[in-house]
């Protein structure tokens, strides 16, 4: 079921599933089942997810990861946005990101509600940020959250990586909008 280079897709009912080899923990996806499946990863070892580049309006239209090198003395030199956009082209640009050079995504709170044609879509994302070693406490800086203006009566689900792990990939479903999103945690390259 698990492959170090890919993401688990079939066990979304669980809050998290850990790879038997301990390589990664898949946090459940929150949202609906519309659209098509996607996954995006920071790629090679030593990179952690620090934020999301999105298109947003009343809800989240699309998303792509922002990754940084875990040993980033100069964050601007070791930062990449993973293409392509996952979702539609509507809305306007929005970046949510953990701040300070030593911070990485350690969890997420996802709001979702029923939108067009009774499809459940992601209406907001709040990043739970922590140190890149995966050991520090969690916080959400002011620029690390987006909540849409829709009146979809959203439900919010929160998931956090196990101690010593950080987010290195996202997965979910998307079409015209971001239908669902989940996170994949990997042992931090900085944890001992």
C-alpha cells in the first residue's frame, strides 16, 4: 500500500495511517469526493513544506505546495513552489506560509462545506506551524490561514503530524475547485 515516493489514497476514513517502515504518516483528507485525485510532493529528502500558494475566492479554487530546504540558512535561496496548480483557475492569488526560517508545516485545520451542485469543497485552510525538526510546539502566524467568505456552513477537521515529523506532501481531489486536501508527514531530516 505504501511507497516512499507516493501517497496513500484509499484510507481516507482514518485520521492517520503510518507506513509500516516508518517512512511516512498520511493524515486524512478533509473535504468532498468530487474532481480527480492529485498529489504533490516537496521531492527529495531534506525539503519540508512551509506554505501553500493558492487561488481563492469564496472558497479555495486551487493549491500548490511551497517547500524549503530543512537546513535553510537563507530561506529565499532554498525556496520552491511545486507546480502545477491543483484545482481551477478562478479566484485570486493567496499565499499562506509559516514564518521564520526554522518553521515548517506540522499540521492543518481544513474547513469544508457544500458548494455548487451540492459538491463539498474546501472553504478554508489554517496551517499549524512548528520547528523544522518536528519537535517544537504548534502555532499559526497571522499570514498562515485563509477562510473563504462563502456561507456553506463549513465543518472543520484538524490533523497533526506525529512528533518528529513534518509535512512534505499534499494530496486530495480537485477539479474546478479544491474538493479535498490531506497531508503526508515524513520524519524530519533535522530530528534525531
